[in-house]
C-alpha cells in the first residue's frame, strides 16, 4: 500500500481519493479553498461536489499542501487544467525526485497552448509523470460503480506501476505510452460535449448528435496525429470512450452547459449555473488557437469558439456547418 497526496478536492479528486483509500492506501486530500477544506474535515464527505459518500478511515484531510505531500510516494493532481501550473508550482518545494506524479486534469492551457505533461516537464524535466484519463464520471466512481480508464506515461514501467496502484475489482486500468493522444482525447472531447449539449438544447435529436460526435472525433484525431499521437488511441477509452460518456450523460457538466446555451442562455451565465468548472469553455478557445497554429481544419471547434466568444448565435452554427463545401468522409 502507498501513501498518496491528492491536490484538489473537487468531485474527481474526491472520487479517486475514495477509490484509493478504499483499496487500503493511506490518502491525504487538500484543496486551495480553505472553506471547502473545512467542510470536508467537518462532514467527512464532499457535500459540495460529491454528496452522500462518506470518507473511510484511510482518507484524511490535510491543512496545507506541505502536509499533504509529506512522506508520500504519489502526488495526485486534480486541479482544473487552467490551474495545473500553479498547483504544480505550489507543490514543487515538497516533491521528491522519486515521487510519482499523476495528473487527472483534462485540458489545454490557454495562451501557452501547452498540454499538462508539457507543463510538468517544463517545470520538472526528470518528473516521473503519468496521466490518467477515460470515461469516468466522478459521481459513478465515487459510488464504486464499474469504470475502466487508461494511464499513460512515456515510461511504460511507470505506467504499469500506476496501474497497480489504482486498479481494483471495480476500477480497471489499462496502460499506454501515448501521452499526447491520451491528453488530447481527454481535453478535446469536452468541446464536442459542449456542442452535443447545444444540439440537445435546441431539440435537434439523435441523428444530429451522432453526426456531431463522429465528425468531432475526426477533427480530434486530425489534430492529435499532427501533434504526434497514435491514431489508434482515439478509438480507445480516452478517445471515443470518453467522448461517448461526456456527450450523452447528464453527469457531464460540459453537456449540461451546452444544453443551456442551446436553450438560449448566455454562455457565461450557463457556466455559472453549472456551479463547477466547465473545462470545455476554456479548452474551446485553446484548441481553436492550437488548430490555427498547426494548420489543422477543425470546423466544429471553430464554430463552438464563435459561440463561446459571443460572435454568433448557436442556431447560426448549424447552418454554417451544414452548408460547408462537400467533402469525402475520410478527408
């Protein structure tokens, strides 16, 4: 059993902390919000983000990030993607060279357009870094419902070590060395989920959503391959698997936000109504900029970018996408 420190006590960080502590690991969890941390300690559950699931004795809250990482062997980063850099910087004084760093944030940093692994290796070139991703709603993982994910690392032995730490009878973990593909699949599917929600909110039906998901996966793959990902990754858990669950479930905050936008609510107001970080709103802008930098055609991402920025109404995007020039499907 390992000693594990979890940085970020949102729904996903809490669900993983519950999974790991339930397996017998000694887990400490910390959050940058002191009021939230106080609530966790008093209630012994995450009432705000993952209610009605009590902490077990192996899961304890920590008052500081230093306490969280003291004597730990694994640092699990579950901060939102746009805050991963600052979370890592705050943790760096307490990280040891042999410590395993596992990141579960799904996104692309705005302005720099960097993936989370690129940030990690910029700050810590010798980091023992892995990313865990896949179709995994926190609401289900926290309740120990069957879930399957993948862990990626440039070092396959490290990925296998993380696999052994996380895997349980209800939480199955596969390994891969394709960090680029896993990170991009996890980040970009949030954009398509936003679009799927908009489609649902406008009442366009299953045909439209199926097309949106399929063509969305095609443009995710185009960008991924351009950046060095293995095309096969996008047919796996962290590609089409994560895309399906995020585009079809009401657990998905990206889809819920999209539904409200499709119903006519302003994108900013819709984000506030969700009550949690909607990664797709940030990733849409970063992915749009990245597609332009790389010269990759991503028409769905471009139209969703225009919606998020308030340049066009959601209804107008349908006509723009349906009226594009004729294409070969494999093009």
